[in-house]
């Protein structure tokens, strides 16, 4: 008879949520300093560079146990959340359980964002596409763009809100 060993599932924990909500500013600053990130340049190219770094860090840690990457994931979440707040306003909020930390009251087409779930899910499936796309959809109103880019943005928003797309890592 073979015994199976249950592995820890990569989902936000209450302890992580408590740390995030109590330390998001310092966690964000740690991530910025550690990776020498430029947060003064608001261009789309700079934001895309952030996501290249995040993709690199996620790929570098793909074989690590979840327990070993929780700190990095908290720092990423805090960094992206603080940058979203800087771009579109809003504030951090805790849901029913400490593990459900998200941003609310954003000045954009979506009034809230589960950035914590998106970051952890992106690490779990080793793909930042959904995280990056959602982030860019939220901030692109604040970035300079041509009329054609504005039409493309509105089309992407319609598709995202149509229900056609789901959170691949929450299924």
C-alpha cells in the first residue's frame, strides 16, 4: 500500500494576508530597493519591464516549495498593489478572512482587484499573462495613448467583462 503525501496548495493564507495588510508599504519598498525598480517613470514600457522582472522571478522560483517563495510573493503583491493605488487610486481592504486581501475604490472601470490572488496564481501556473493583462487594463486610462490604442483597450475590456475569460489559476 502506497501512502500519498499531501503537498501545500499555493493559495493565500491568513498569515500571509495579515502580514500583507500590516506591512504593504514596507514590503513594496523592499521589492523596489531589492530590484532597483524605477517607479518615477509611468510609461507603459517601464511597467512592462516590471512584469519582465516579475516573470523572471517567478520562473527562477518555479521549483521552489511554496513555503520558500511566500515572502517574495508578498513583496510582489505589495509592490503591484501600491503602484496600482498610485496610478488609479484605491486602498487595501481585507475580506471575510485575512487571506482575502484586495484593492477597492479604484478610480477605474473595475472598482476592485484581487491582486493577491493574481500574483500567487501566476506563480502557481508559471504564467504572468493574466496578471499583466489585468494590471495594464486597470492603468491604461492613465497612460497616454492614441485613438486606435483607446479602441483596442475598450475592446479588451469588453472581452474581459464578457465572462469569456476566467481566472485560470482559480479553477
